[in-house]
């Protein structure tokens, strides 16, 4: 059998397409269907590594998790990772091909479209239902000839389309009607229903609004989805809220929001820890009296390090470290904490090297070959934030083109097993002599429950606070709970009989 398909498109960016798609994946799974997500082309800096080492958009990994299936490169065959204003790294079927401008990409559509068709064909053969996600708006008429993610893909999949609009920011009537007006008749006929998302207040007060929308569009409003804040589902590349986690916080964590920040979802699990607040800051004046400063991953480490220098962050980071404030660097942030970053192939900059922040004894060279892999790692250090964890196994994944050399004398934090514990081993991570400056290439560190709780308790101990109890939260359990809450919300607020008819008619 060939799978049925349905596509979620939006009137614009940040309307909730990726979250609605994740919710439909879990909802249809609970209805007994074998479901797979699909986004033909994604432009995102939050990515995920599949078991076979392929790189895909993080949103499709979330959707696969909601469907309780393993994420594969076929779920996001084309990924564009912006590394400069008009330049992106093209990733096809999980492998980096090359950096290219938008003009060059638009001129070479045959290769990505071929990959999209291959992946969609495989998914339709393997699953009962494929839920496709669009990008931005299908009404970008200047880009219609280059569309590899909205209506052209809906036609390829023979998928009916649900159009999602965000009412929270206002203008929902104009966004829906305007989108439909800019579509050609064939495209418009493919839209079978409308979803009003992020509604605050009493839905009964919007009945007149629904009637007017249905009158103007001759399309059914199949659901009005309430705005929710009592559970969390990560959105595509939306700017994290300025504050996450506990409102009555005792531990404050500041994450520098780099111009090319990537994989900021690394820090989502910290929101589950009682008394922890996470802030994303763009200005050095926002640092305040933080208990931990994090430098996250970056798609352009050299340009982001230049930004940190020019904005005053580098001097402030050095000063905070002298004051005894802990600093953590992940991936690109780890590289920045070292003495020097060299770029002999000019992958990120025309200059050959840049001086690092200089808080860790390592040097990094950017190389052409990109490392993308899931890993298991053994904790081999007992220093500061890893106290009591030595010998334990954790999991994570790597996405980087830099190779870092630890300068002697220094001791790594982790022994990494890329192919399992019986395979080769390499070393990762580094801490300063006092254990307050740490760095690692491993994404997903805080998904490891015991490590995360130990890390937070070390911060609490430094402030004279009692440790949190041994019964730490399970990130997997919290995510499962959130997916089910999202599915419950959709089921309660969508016209399920009409949705079923749209999918299976």
C-alpha cells in the first residue's frame, strides 16, 4: 500500500506549523496509524544526527519522536544551514555537499528535487500516513518557480493541505484571505481546511470570526487551537523566550545568543530542573549576576567570536571567569574558549586564524570534512561539575568541522565511542585547573538525566543551597507527557471527523 499524505502549511513563519505537525504525528499514532513526518527542504541551524550519521532539521527529529519512530534522513532530505548572510551549507540526505549562495542554489534545483522525490517515494512505501510540513508561506509569489517545500511538494505527494494561521499576533483574517488570493486556482484547490492557532481567551467569542472566515474563503475552519504554556514543544528556529524554566528561580543560567547560534535546544532539558531559569542574552549588559554563562554552538565560529570581541562579551567573559563564575562552551562555544582557531581552507572567513577567548588550553583547526555522528561516551573526569560521575556512560551527538588539540598538560572529560564501546575511542572535552571553565563537542549533554541533576546541584552547592533530591526527572518522560498533552489539545479542538475525511477521502 502507498501511504496517505496530508500537508501542514502556514500563512507565514512562526505560526506553529512544526508544533501542529508534531501533534498530528502523536494524535494519528494514537489512532493506530504508522506515521512518519516529512519536510522536503528545511533552513535551520538547529539540527539532529540520525543513527547512521546523517544531519537533519531538529524539528523533524522532534516530530519523529512524537510519532515514536526513529528519525531518518528521508524525513528531511534537504537541509540548508545558513553560515553567512547570503551563504548556506547544503546538506542532502544527511551529508554536507558544499557552501553556496542563494543564487547558485536556485540555479541548481535538479539535485535537491531528485533527493526529495526519492525520499518521499520511500516514505510512502514504508508508512501508512506521511504528515508533510511546509515552510514560511506558500504565497511568496516571487519564489514560486523555486518552491521545493510548499505547493510543489503537496502536488508531488498528492496531499491535501491544512493552512495554519497565528491569531496571537493579530491580522489573522488578512493573513488567511491574502494568502489564498495570492495562490493560483490549482494551489488554492489543494487547501481543504484552516486552523487558527495560538488563540487566547474564550473560543466561544470567536464563533463570529470563524463564520466570517468561512464566508470569505469557502473553506472550513477545522479547529481553533488554544495558546498553551503549561507544557513545552520546541519550535523550528524560533528565538527562545527571554526566560525559560522556573519563575521562582534560585539558579540563573545565561546563554549568549550568537548571531549564528545553532542547537540551542541543547539547553531545553534544564527547564525541567526545579529552581532553574535560563536566559538568552544578546547584549553584554544583560549578563547580570548569573550563576553560569554558556557559549552555545555556532554555524560560523569565527564570525561569532569576532562578534563576541566587538560587543564586549570576550572581556566580560574573562572578567567573570576571574571572579569565579563558571563558563560552559558547547561545540563552537568550546572552540571559542580555546587559545586559537585556524581556518586554512577559509570555510568561515577570509582570514586564516583568530585568537580565542583563551580560557582553555586547546587550539582548533577547521577542516573540510564534517563530523556528524551519534556517540556513547564514558565520563573519565571527576572534576567539579562531574564529581561522582566518573565511569558512567552518557549519550550525545557531534556536528562539527573543527578538530581541537588539547595542549599539555590537560585531561579530557569524556572517552567517546563513536561506534559503540567495542569500537574505536577518542577523547573529548576539557576543563580548567579549577574546574570552573568547561567545554565539549557533545550536543545533548543535558539530555542525560543524572549528569544534568549533578551539574545543577553543583551550581546549587556553590550558592549554599541544599541539593535537589536523588529522584531526578526523566527528560524522555517529560517529552512523552508533552506530546500526549499536545495530542489531547488537538483532539479536543479539531473537528476530527472532518480531518479524517480530508486525509482519507
